[in-house]
């Protein structure tokens, strides 16, 4: 495990930064849970299960989303659980308060207690309270896990787990889908911020503490059931691809990705969520496949070897991704060892199919009995049979959802001071401060994904009524008359201020959308040029610049560092912006920086993956690095070069996809009007003759369904012409996935730059055929006048009459023109 390092100073620095290394495990360990077996409780489980019918058992194993299952459904189908997905609220009310959540939870509960079962089994509601009770309006949001990793404070995790459990109980909910125990190794993954660290030791030291805080011994009104997720290997996929393939060896899987699970199980975590990723141990030639379908991992390893006696829940339609399965049918996932199936929408058909599969012997009855016994065991342990949601001591209490002081402290502990070349901090009260940057006064940017909405997008500051922006914090600490705010810093005379504070960074994203594709780079300014621009506007004017960088991961920011005298990594602090101000401005109480990097910080644009312990470890700031306000650094001028065409590992150039929505945003056009499709996945966009909604082609919400009723266009339009890397330009085709749900009734034209093709016959041929991948050779467009050097609209489709199709994964794919099923130019006349 010890890295071989030639540089003794670096070796020492790493040795000091690393927690004491434990001897690596050779096999999956057996774990003894703090929540021990109880003979009387087990007898009750057997008794209840023996009186259940098959339909009742399968219902018990099914978990729909609240939008598609009513309390009446819970009663009628004996549903064992419901969940609210990210950005799903009771009655669709984004601003629902504790009482409204509780009322719905109570109705579900009462419905489950009004079935015709011999022994009524209470339903359990699960929610993603992953940084506080983050789907709930007015709840305090803690820093995302990446920031907590910087705090190196297991005790704090216990407190946050406990506070989140109470907040969840206030809304009538008894089950949380957290903690996430991913050990993220490639920061291009859009869920990097849900991980405490790239180093298993931090995840290991936090997992048990968090579960203890959240679950306690499950006897108290203050506790909820916790979930260790996503089992296993979610943080280790190749290229950091969401739902991708983890190619770890068995030893790496056990010692890196498994590290958080042993303490979590020891603390008594009652549920484990299966992971979307696959595991292919290439070195040993063992392909475990999709984790949702792996009996080896779910049954042999987790339940038998490790001794887990709670239940396994699938991830959102994760069973549907197992080969041979569909969302509404998957015997393989149940046979592999999944006990509760998260089947948000297609649950009715799923129940019917599963009952049939048990009757035909495809799923053994013993497997069903085991699954149901596990679910009922956990429900009994958690006291769900004893009290209804409304009888909980915290039920309906909005103030319980606001552990603001705790969150503010967590923010302070999470900040990492990376550059401190000038003595600027702390800023004395009374100094004149110019605050700039798009994230200074933006709750949504500082909260990140999984905040009221799933992706964290489509929120305004008014959606966070009990929080403070960083700007509000600075105003309070410095005195509001001493603070001037300008988003872009344009037209401001910097010389009239003492100091500039720039708060910049990433905009919110979550699963899928947050991935940086293989042809992207880690360079922040390529995705967010406005941040470079604002620093250019204020830097070099004779006044010190303090940059606060709000992001879900370390990024290549050398250009931004060069324009800053002081640079703070603030991660995604959540609702308590005052915690950031506490470390910037000295007012009354004096706090100092204590955060240490939980992830290595890159030195160049393509430095992925980059993890402490790597053979040629050469970060800009090493794992464990973090300065005090009084420590001067000498970061100086850094190299700012980067490859224009991406990191060159790919021969495809993304135009529009779930993962690269920002590169060529979609717009619709009709008559003289143009409308940009915003990031809100729930919104519907219309102009005369055309409507666009989010839909699914491959995975949940990855596509745009365009419905034409009259003449209109949809186009992917960039700010600049595309620059194709050589590999993507060679023998290339415009490739996209589509589902044509209504054949064209008029003429369909596709345009790239100035060349147009008639694709009417093509789309007629594809209609009604389900998902199709289309590759149109660029040569066909070039023959009609497309100049590849001038294309700012690589994808444009126009219909002059009724037509409907969904589109995603739009890209320029090198080599695709010679694939057998590429479209012939002759078909496009
Ligand atoms: C995520 C899980 C989450 C679940 C329910 C999934 O897509 O991967 O982390 O718990 O949805 O929202
Ligand atoms: C839900 C999320 C879920 C995701 C899975 C979304 O629609 O709101 O909770 O994780 O789908 O893809």
C-alpha cells in the first residue's frame, strides 16, 4: 500500500497526512452488528410472514415513488414502502412544510394499517436526506460530503447524522438513503461531492459514526433507518462514468471501495442499496457484471460472509439495467439478493410479473420469504409497528429541520485554504470590501445538487428561506455599509476598495448531468468562462483578491489561482453561508481554517485519475494539504495551458447528452422566435408548433422529446464553432439516439452549419421501432456545403408538420461513418 516516492519531502508530507494505515484485508470480513438478533423479535417475524399471501409478500417488497402510488394503492397492493425521488414533494408542492409532509406520511401509514392482512405491516417511506433533509423547503442543508471529508471529524458526522434523522422524523419519514460510502477515484464523476474522500481511511472513519448518529439503537423517536450506498464500487468506475464499469481487483474492491461498509454494518446499518455500476475484475478475469444482478456480491459476500441481516434495496430502476430485465420485470435481481425493489413508476406490472415468476418457480418461494422476513425484521427493530408517524415526538416540527448552528460549524470546518500568498485574511471589520462572482449571492450554487430539486437546478434564493448566502454572511460580519456587490465586477473602480472577495465556481448538478465526459478536461474556465472573466475584471488593480471557489470537486484552476492572492476551496457549503464569512472576516469570535484536502488537487487539465498513493503522484496540492490564515504560501505563477480539443482519450465530440448538457445547449425556433431550453428537467418548453419535454431514451431523464404540430426547429447551438479533436474528425458521423414516436407527416430537414439534408425518409423508416442509433456521415453534410471549421450548430432538425421524436447522446463520432449501419448519403436527398 505504501507508495514508492523518490521525493523524501513529499513522502513525509503524505505520511503525515495519511491516517495510520491498517493492514490490508485479504478477504471480505465478517462483521458483528451492534443491533443483535433478538429471539422474540425473530419469532414475531416468522409468525407474521407465515400468515402472508404471495401477493402480500410481493407487495411488501415493492417501493413505488409517491407521485405514482396513492395511500389507496398502498392498501390495495400491500406496498411495503414508498419513496420520494429527488425533487418530489407531497402534492407536488415544492414549498410544503413539515405538516404537509407528515400528513401524507400519516395517510400512507394508515392505509397500510387498513389492509386485510392477518397482521398489518406498516409501510416505510424512504428519502434522500443526503445533506440534511434536502428535499424539504426550509430545511437546513449541511455541506455535501466532500466538504465534510475536509473536516476530518467523525464526531461531527455523528452529530450531523443525528440532526438529519430528527429532521426526517419531523416530516413523518423513518428511512434515509444515506450515507453514501463511495470512495471516488476519478473526479470526473458527477457524484464526486457525495463522497467523503478519495482515501478509504476517511470514509471508514466516518461511516460508523454517521450511522450511529442517525440510527442510534433504533429505539428512539430521534432515530431513522440509515442506508449504506451504493454497494459496491460506485466511486471506482472507469473515466468516472456514472453507472459505468469498475475494473478494480478484488483487493482494491475490498480495501478501497468496501472500506466504509464494515464500520457501517458494525454500527448496525439496517439497509444497503445496490449500485448501478458493474464490476469487471479484469486482472483476474472475473466479471461480476451489474451489481444489481450479482448474487455473489449481494448474497454470498454481503449477507453470508459479512453477515448482514437487514435488507437490500435496489436503486432507482437499477434492476431494469440487469441484462434480460425490464423495469417491470426482473426475477434475476430478486434471485441475486435484492429484497426491496425501487420501481418508481412501473410497480403494478412489476408486482404482477413477480407473482407470476414465483408461481412458475423462476423465483424460489424461499427467496421471497427471506426478503420479506428481512424487511419486517427491520420494521420491527425500528419501532414502526409501535407508533405512527404522527406519534413521533418530532412530528410536524419545522424548527427541528433547522440545525443551523451545527451546519455553520460544519461549514467552517470544511473550508480548505489552498493559497495564501499575501497577508489578507482575516479581513478586519471596517475595511471596504468589493464582493463579486455569480456564487456570492446564490443559494442554489452554494447548495449544489440534491437540494430541493434533484439536480439542484431551477431554484431561486426564495426557495431557501432559512439560509444565508455567502454575501449575506460577509455583510453581517463586515457591516453592510462596508460591502459592495457586483456579479461581474464590470465598471467598478476597484481602487476605491481595500479588498476584493470573489465567490465563483460550479453550478449545481447531480447524477449523470455532472459527469465530465471523456473528451472534456478538468479545466473549470472552459465550462464557466464567466468566472475567469470576473477575476480578470478585478485582479491586477492593486487590491488583494480573495477567491472562494464553490465546487463539487477539485478542478484545474491554475488560471484562477494566478488571478487570486488567496484561494479557498469551499466545496458545496449548503445553506449556511455565514460559516464561510466566519473565516473571511474577523468580527468578534475569531475562527481559523482547519480543513485538509480530502481529495488531491490537480496540477494539469487532464490529470485523471489522481489519488494519494499513486505511483507518480504529482498533484498541485496533495491530499491532506490545508493552510492556516497565518501561514504564508508561495504558490506563485502557475502554468495555464490545456489541450483545446479535450483530453484526447476519446474519438467522440459531445454535442448534447445527459452528461454534457452545457456544451451545445438546445434551443427551439418557430417563426421569428427562439427559446433556450433551460436546465429544469421538469419544465416543458413551447413555441407555436413545437413542444419539448424531458423524456427517457436510455436512462431516466436523459433525453428531450420534441413534439411538432407545425413548422419549427430544434437545434444544439454553441457560443463558438466546434473544434473537433483529430480523432473525432476522422471518418466521422453525426450520431444520436432517438425514439421516433410519431412518423413525419411533412418534410424533415437536418442541418449542420450551412449544409442541409432531407431526412424525411430516414425518420419514416425509424418510426415506431423503439430506440435507434443514427449515424449520418459528416461527408453527407459536407457535400451539401457544410464547412466544418464554421459549425456552431452541429445539430438542427426542422419539421414543417406533425412529428414526434426524442433525442439524446448527440455527438460527432470519429470512425462512425464507416460503421455498417451508418446512413447512406443517397437516402438523404
Ligand atoms: C440514486 C440514489 C438515490 C435514488 C433515489 C438514484 O438514482 O442513485 O442515490 O437514493 O435515486 O432517489
Ligand atoms: C429522481 C431521482 C432519481 C433519478 C434517477 C429522478 O427523476 O428524482 O431521485 O435519483 O431520477 O435517475
